[in-house]
């Protein structure tokens, strides 16, 4: 009986470990794997081909430009500058990336969205943000906080979250993500701005809206 219990414990731990491993970028088995687009002289690893390590250089691990404000003159009043494996090839397989987010004064919004492959940790460096995330069904519990410079907030992987500038001046935040390419799904754009459009009857029933309202929303230009 004791032996069976031990086997069950081992299987439980193995299942738990496998679930963690599949939920995030896999751990690299080498020092680094600089991404390249050359299919002839590379080895395919985790979404990118790897450069020969002997040919790697410092610029493969470097990016310049996060000191520059983003252009917030758009419909939502925000701009995200992404630094992931596409900007720094050396991030390939390392399971981490970074963004700078700029918010226009008095209402700049990083609209509700999710990162399907990464948890986000955000720090405010300028301004005041109202932030939050919503848990999964069936609770759909809302967690919110007002953040000031120096404050930090975490958005768990896959959950819908947002940031909203409630101050009279611009706001700036930086965020780290637990993936080399966390991905982003902006809810409004995905639902009402998909290509091709979702059948309006589906959205009419799902959102309990008049069909004319749905077709109007689908006709709008949706920002990321």
C-alpha cells in the first residue's frame, strides 16, 4: 500500500512539473540561442532559428530607444514600445521580454487585453494609473489598484487586464513579461475587428445587444 502511495505521489509531482513546463517558455539547454532568419545555417529552437554561438556578438543582446516617448495621438491615447525576441535576437529561448507604455494625459488607455503566453509585472515611473485584471469564469472577479510612480502591479498570465491614465499629465510605465514573445489579444479589436468579421448574429446573442449596435461596432476602426 505504501509503495502504491509513493507511486501516486511521484505521478502527481510529475504531472505538476509538466504542467508548469508547458505553461511557459521552455528552459534553454545552452547559454543562449540568438535568433536568425537564415534557414540554411541555423537550428530551429522555440519559434526561431539559432545563430552559430561562435558568430554571436554584443549587438545580438542590445536594444536602444526606450528613452523615447511613444506617440499617444491615437483613438485610445496610448502607445506600447515592445522589446521582445524580434528586437533583441538574443532573447530567443530566455523566456523574458520588456515593454514601455506611454499614456496620454487625462484618459490615455491601454485597453483590455490578454497575454496568452506570459505574466506581466508593471512599474509606473511617471503619472497615475488605474489598473486592473479580471479572473476567469465563473467568478470574473475584478482586482484594481491606483498606481503612482514607484508602484508595481502584476497581471497573471492569460487574464484580461488594462491600464488607464486618471491623471492630468502624461504617464509612463515599464513592464516585464515572462516570455520572449508573450503575444497580445486586444479584446475589442479581436471581437469586433476580426478579419473576416464574426457573424453579427453570434455577437448579438453573446453580448445581448441590438444587431444594429453590433454592426456599428464592427464598422469602427479598432486600435491595438
